[in-house]
């Protein structure tokens, strides 16, 4: 047993059989880690180059309040995002509180009464269903504002039904929404190649249809972003990948100038748009978080691969598998038992730097149709670039793990989760 595993054994009270299992898994995936690091290296250079191009200076780390006119830090950060994503424009604001909020701004900014929103990738993430309003009506939804919705379900194997996308586009279709990550679905997340194919099919039908990609959990996993495969709008959260663990709040929208401007007018007010919105002193954290993001995402990916390898070795169904090409940082494990899900999440919590003493339990979270358990001892509330795990407590009892600011934290958190399962009587066959 190497020195790190021996330290974990002595100081975290982990069973030696669990450590042996995990050490063996880690040694078998070292070549995958090399590939992850190579992508992170390219992305690091990309971010560095964008910061140098825009002459980033310590004057950009200052604070504005009130209206936020002439906020140099905010405006420079948006130029950096524009260049990193190779887009025409960017809106990056602490006033956007989540990925769902960023998507809501993009939808309401660009859709009008009688327009149709089309999802060719099945049902959206749970919290977006309330925004759309066609399966779960909420006050202020798109449906309430007279916006239509159409959905093309995925095939039985979880893949996109490419053959039927064009047939579902109507004269009213104004926007196509493409969710990159799997959400709470046990399926492969969309690759950039698949996103490119969807966009081409849509644009071949009608060039003026806006193609928007929900990029949450996907930033910096590959060396290009959806804007580089034809997306008109790309949307995400700063407390996920691009915030690098330092962003305390925020979201971003990048893409075609006209559509981003429409979003800005929705976020603030007509006639004001991007000209207002104070940085409130957090520009430095947002900028530095972006600088760290490529290596933080790499750490998260290593943790996901490590977790997938261990559970595959134990005979569990995992998505994606250890050797699969990844499109996001999310790792799904099909536990098929509520108690296993709860034990895993409680073990992840034990490995947290914050609230490690707290025992998470399932509860009725707003926006979800069943109890959900969430383990997230994070420095930033709700930050899923930090090591976290969550699951809807319903069959087939699949747990979703993501994040890890450092590979070493991901590693010990996963080890503690497996140890918690073992100590709660789960037969791991070891």
C-alpha cells in the first residue's frame, strides 16, 4: 500500500479491503488521466491567451455598486469569455443566480408570443420543466406567456432520434434547446459531434432557428465548446465548471451578438441591457476562477473516471464507463437500491471540507417530483464543481456524482463513500 493510501487508512479509518479495491482501480486508469491532463493543458493555454489579449490588469478586480456603469472588470471578463468560447458576444453576471436562471433569461429574451421552443433531445432537466410550463405549470412560465413547446423523445437506447428531428420542426419553431448533460436520466450525455449533427439538421431546415445549448457540466471537458460547432447561444452556471470553485455566484450566456443582447435586455431592462449591472467586488473571483477552471475540471473528470472504474469492477452499471469519451463531469451509478444511494451520498458528505459532520437525508426539494438526497459539503452553496452527489429517491435508484476541486479530494471522497456503503452492510464482494 502506497503512502497516500496508508495515510487514508490511518487518518480516515477506512477498511483495508476497500483501500485495496480502490488502489487497484487507480493504477489501471493512469493512461486515461494523461489524456485528461492533455485537454486541460490546451484549455489552460486558451484561457491564458484570452486574458492576455484583453490586457487583464489588477484594475479589473475593483468594485462597482448601484447601476454599475463603466464597470471595467465586468466588461473585460465578458470579452475574455467571448474569446474563450469563440463567440460574438458574452453576458457574464453575478445577477444570474443559476444555470436554470441563465436558461430562463435566454428563453424569455429570444422567444415571443406564438413562437415554439423545440427540444430534440427529450425532456429537459427537472427545474426547467417549470420554466417551460407544459408538463408542470408554474407562474410566469413560457406557456403562460403563450410560447409553444414541442419535444422529440430519445430512442430506447438513450440516443438522439436524428431521423425525426427535421420532421418535428414547424413554421412556428423559433428556438431549439439542446441539453448537453444527462441530467437525472440514465443515458449518455451528448457529445459535441452529436450536438453539431443536431444543429446541422436544424439549420438545413431553416437557418434562422436559434440553436441554444445548455452547457452546464460540460465546459472545458473537451478542447472546443458548442459555439465552435454551430450553436447560436451557449448557456451555463459559474458555480459549475467555468467558475473554477472560486465564483460565489453567477451565470453566463455566450453566442451571436443579437441573441446575447436580447438576453441582456431581459436580464436588466429594455434600453439598458449590458450597460448596467454592478460587479459588487467579485470580478476578481470570477476571473481567477475561470483561470483555474481547466485544471479543476480535469480533477473532476479524474474523480468521475475513478468512481466509474471502481463500481464497474464491483459489477454495477455505470454511465459513462471508464473508457468512454466524456462530454461532462457527471458520473451516474445505478444502485438499484435506495439504501445504497443514501449510504453513498452520506459517505461523500463525510469526505467534505465543509459540514463533514452533517448526515444528508432525502427531502422534498422545490422543482422536483420526488424526494431528493444531496451531499454537498461545499464552500459555495450548491456548487457542483465541488465534490457532490445527488439522487432522486425513485427506481432505478441512480446516484449522480460530480465535481472535485482537486483530484485528491475527489479520490478520498469516493473512497469514503464506498467505505460507508461497506460499513452499512452493502455486499461489495470484497
